[in-house]
C-alpha cells in the first residue's frame, strides 16, 4: 500500500501536495487525537517541524521531475511497461513480451495510449499496438488508432510512412484496414479533403474498402468544401457498395444540391436513399433554395412539405424570411410572416430587427412601425436595438421627410419613453434636428432634456446642430438656454458654436448680444476666425454703425486674420444696405484689381489675389444694392461684366435685376432679363413672378398679370402670401373689391393663410369702397383667426371710421391699440412687415409716414383722430388726444396745420385758455408758429373782451416783425 502511494507521489504533483499537507498534519499539536493515545511528556521530547522533512520533499520532487522528463505524464503500469521495454531493448522481442504478459488483464485504451505516446520509438510503438490488439478481451478503439496515427504522423500534413503500414499488415492485416479508415476520417475531421483522397487511394491500393462511416466522413468534408461533384462520385460508390448516407449528411447533401439549383437531383437522392422526407430535410432544401435566391421554388417546396404532412417550423420560416430579405422581396416577406405567425411560429428578436431595418431602408416606414405590434403579439417587447433602428433610419435620411413619417418616429419615441428605453447619442441628435426642420423646435428641445434624464450627455457637435436649427427657426430664446446649459455641463463651446450664435443673432438684429459673445470668446482664449469677424462686421454695416464695423475689421487685421471673398462680399452687401453704394462699388473695383479705388485700401492689407476674386454672391449683393437705389442701368452693366469674367449669374442675380427694373417702371427690360434667365436654364421662381405681378397690378395691366399668373401655375409654382396680397391690393385699387375678397377666400381654401398685410389691404379696399361695416367685420375676423393687426391695420381702419363719422368706434380702436399692441421697442414697428419690401408697403398708401421716424405710427393715428373729433365739434376728446400725444415726448409733431385747426376751433368756442395751452406746447417743441396763428389768437382774445392781452400780443407780434425785417 505504501509503495503504491509513493509511486503515485513520484508521478503526480497532486499527491505531492497531499504529502505536504500530511506533513503539516503530523507536525500540528492542535490536530492530535487527544485521549486515544497518551504519551508521557518529558523535557527531552523534541517537536518535529515541516522543514525537517524538506530533504524528503526535495528528493521526491527531483525524482518526479526526472521521470516526467523521460516519459511524460502517464500511469504507473504504463511507466513500468516503458521501463521494461527500455531495459530489455529487444524491440519488443521475446523477453519484453514475456514481461508484458502480466498486463494482459489490465489492458485498456488509456494504458495503450499512454505507452504509445511515451515510448519514444515509432517502431516499438507500432509493435506494442499490434501486440495489444492481439490480446484477448481487448480491441482498439478509435481513440487508440488516433493516438497511434498522431504519433506516427507528427505534423498533420505528414503521411504515415509506408514501411510502418507494411509492418502492421504483416503482423495483422485487419488492424491495418481499420487504421487506414480511421486515418481517412481523421483527415476529414481536420478538413484536409485532399489528403483524405490520397489516403483513400492508399487504402484501396492495399486492397481494403472504405467503411460506411468513412464514406460519410468523406462526403461530408467534400460538401463542406463545396466539392459537390466529388461528393456525388463518392455517393455513387457508396450506393454500389450498398451503403447509405447518414440522415445529417443527407441533409447537407440536399442543401448543397438545392443551393446549386439542382433541387430535382436532391429529390432523386432522397428517393434513392429510401428516406421519407421530414421537416428537417425539407427545411434544409428550402434553406439551399433561398441561398440560391430561388424564392419561387422555395415557396413551392413549402407547399410540397405541407402536402407530405410535414409541418414547417421556426427554422423553415426563418430561412424563407431571410431569403426574401436578402433578395429584397419585402412583399413576399409580409406573406411569409403572416403565415408563420398564423401557425404559431414566432420570429426571433434578431429577425424582427432585420425586418424593421429592411422596411425602413425601402421607405415603408408605416409597415416597419406595424412590426412593433407584431412583436408584442409574439410576446417580444420591442427593445433598445429595434427602436433605435427605426428612429435612426427615419432621422438619418438626409432627404426631406414627410410629416406622416416623422409622426411615426414621434410615436415610436413616445413608446420608448414609456418603456424607459433611451435613444443613442447619434439618433437623439438626428431626431432633434429633424423636428427642428419641420418647425417643432420646442419638442426638439424637450427631447434633448428628456434624454439627458436617461444619462445622455450631448457632445459639442449635438449642441451645435440643435442650436443651429433653433436659430434657423427663430427660437433664439431656446438656443440661448441650450448654449447656457451646454456651458453648465462643462462642455466648452468651440469656434463653431460661437460663430453660429454670433451669426444667427446678428441676422436677427440682436447685435449687442452677439458682441457680448464675441468679447467672451476672445477673453476665454477661443480666437475668432474669419467667419466670426465677417458675421459681426456685416451686422454693424447693415445697422449703419460704420465706425463699429471698421473697429471689428481693424481687430481682424491686428490678429493677422486675412479677409476672404466672403468678407469682401459682406462688406459690399453691408455698405449697400447702409445706403453707401458708392463705397460698395469701390470695394468691388478694388477686388477687380482697379488701383484707383484708394479710399478702400485699408480693407485689402492682408488679402491675397485668390481671396478677393468676386464670385456670384458678390455680384448678386452689388446688383441688388444698385437696384435698391434705382441704378438699374449700372446693375445691368454689371450683369454683362460678370458674364465676361466667366462668372455665370444665378437666379438670385436675375431676380434682383428683374425686381429693380420693375420697381423703376421698366417692365420691358425686366421681361428681357427674364428671357435671358430662361435661356441660361433658370426657371422663374416665386420671387421672379412676385416682382412682375406686383408691377403689372400697379400699372393696372391686369391682363398681363393674369397671363403671368397662368404661366406661373403652368410651371407648378403656386402663389405665396406675398403674390396673393399683391393681387388683392391691385384689384382693390381698380375698384374690383368683390373679386379681391373672393381671391382672399380662395387663398385660404388653398392652404395659404392671409397675413396682416393681406387683411390690411382688404380692409382698406372695403373702406375705400364705402363698406366700412365689412372692414370692421374683416378686422374682427382676422383676430379670431389668430392674425394680429399691425399699427398700419389700426390706422387704416381708424381713418375709414373717421371718414364716415364713426368716431366712437375709431376712438375705441385707439384704446385697444394702446392696450394690446403698443410698441415695446420703437424698432419693432419696422419688423411687423417682415417679408415685404418697403416699396410694396408704401404702394398700399396706407401710411405715408412709414419710415420717416419711430413716431410715425403714433402720429398718423392721432393726427387722424384729432382732426376728425375737431371737425365734429367734439373738442374735449380732441384736446384729450392732444394732451396724450404731448406726453409721449416724440421727436416729430402732428404738423402746423393740425395745431392751427385745433387752436382755431378752441378760439371759436371761446376756450381761449386751452387754445393758449396748445400754443405753449408748440413753442416748447421749438416750432415757430405761422403768422396767421397769431392773428387767430388776437381775434380770440378780442372775442372774449380781453383787450389788454390782445394789445400785448399785438405789440409782441410787431416787435417780432421788426426784428425779422431787414434794416433799410
């Protein structure tokens, strides 16, 4: 017993560990069995320690290592056999075999394999293998054959030497046949079909036949290698020998045949094999047909399968679905999916994801969304992946999305939110941007906020995109909040963020806020680039703040940031809008290389020739500027010059020139430019038609206007609100009010909502036609529809009410105007007509004072009302209106005529004190009353018997006349 334990310890490290544990057990006092054995304790007793056994441990370890190096890890019997073979050294001769007899009853696969692997002699290994195979009670397994072949082959690519095979045949021919079959199967398992063929030939050369298992292995490896013809030849050999294919191999074979389109051969093979097709075989054939894109045949096999009472399973339908998806047959996918679910077979979540992606890719977002419901029917909850595929497919599409499609994305997002599923970073950004594109800026902002509660922290790029869309949608307040939030999360705004905000806020007229960011970015080490400088400089120029624009340009020069063609174009456009067209032209000449333009040299200090070549936008800005100041001939010359320079005009340049000719009354020249524009391949757009129709209505050329309108509709260019308004106003001006109102109703039906200018033109038309009731009715109608009246609307209606003696209604309109629409900022008056040119507003003849000063809307209304109440004898209200107007401290006045008329009426009513109060107001404003007013005041004093005051005023008048008269 102890010897055997010692032997195991020598050969295995595990037992060595146990021995070490035992040594600890023996040396531990705490683990002794007290009470069972009692030894007297004496002072001479010595305690053993673990290190006392160290010499034994070292010795055992050394011996184990030595034996392991010689024979590897093997059993004790195997070690004894190997040791005896080496000892006798007779090549497994008589002495060795005599020794081996004691192990006959112990022979098993493990012992044989251990000896073969560790004997270190191929000849001896073969002889031992043959000897073991002859012993009664033992036969070699496949593992034993594999072990011998591994030992003989060494590397997988090496063949077993023929002399070994001959030696085995000489000893035992049956063993050789089995071994060669195993060798072929081993090659097949390793995928070495070419070596398997060589071994097959050698097997046949030795006079043996492959077994059924070997044939199946050969067929399998050739099928996996795509060698269908070789597999067919082997199958024919099998049939000749009476062998059958395994069911699994048969499945592989028919799959391969169907994949090659040979489904008839597949059916014939099944018949020859004498097998009744089941669900698995049919499924494999259907998979093969789908792989070959033979979807029609695959569907026919599905019918054949049912006819044979075989029920399709999930794998069958999966194959059909994947085949249809790969081929893009999405209509057939729907049919298969319905059949599949109808039979209780449910696709996996992965297949549903693939289906959603495929239908989204094809643009069938509606059906893709329906798949979510089908998933729930199958007991599958739509998750993170499929929702992100759906929303991502919709929102990553660069093309314009219909509202219906985006609504589906919103529904999917709502479902995600309820399920606590988040969009990924890219989809959140794209979804928010898509919502901004269709004007849903508030919802886009909310989505960003909601995703942030789910742990989504937008990066700078996401913020920049959303801020850009919010700015484009005039949601500057939201953009500002987003920017502040961005900084609160520690995300540092980059040059793009600052340039974006500065540019958009400048375009909105909020220059001070833009300048604040400009100073902030410079302070925080984010150097402005040419885009930033250009944006703020352009804004200052448009606001006619020339000195500040020059200051920005000087800063740009000091920072060594050279201007480019965009900067020069912005300068030209800015100076044009500031009314300094001459300077804009000088910059253009300098860009063209004209050295005579000396006064603009400062703008070209750092520029290179490549940065100052005018482009089509440069020409467009200058053409538009020239047309705005009615220099249309020079603008036309510029059009010819740019063509000569090889810069082809675009539709913006043509539109500006056509509008300029129309504004100056040169309709023939405008039509010439239109013809040239068409020759260049540019179709007239809404702006082109707007300029022409506006001019034709102004000239009362309704016949031409209608022809242009017909041409416009023929070119699939529907009128917008500006064109409708121009036509309505033109019809009103020629007395066709009924037709104008009918047109207004029609535009509303066509989905083009009338705006404040449209309503104002129509109200004015009814008023001029004497139908004030209709004007008032239309005024109330516009407010019901959510269209806010402007100052001009109020003035028009007040004017018409006054003209027809409806002063109380006129006064009530003034009260309403003050309560609801009083201007917070004077500049807001100029924003109410956004989208219409100043010339068009003036052409309506609604407010003659438009653009003269910030007090224009207030003065116009009060002037009308004061005059109207005065004429009707209601001096109390007229005087009250005058006092109100005086409290506003406006720069302008209502005019000498109105003052004189009011004073005259007060004097005629013997209200002298109030007349003198009005007079005092005139003098406080610094206005010099007319001589006739003094005469009226003197007459008024005489009328109430205030002769002394009349005499003093007369004396003052005489002194004034003497002072102002020249000396003789």
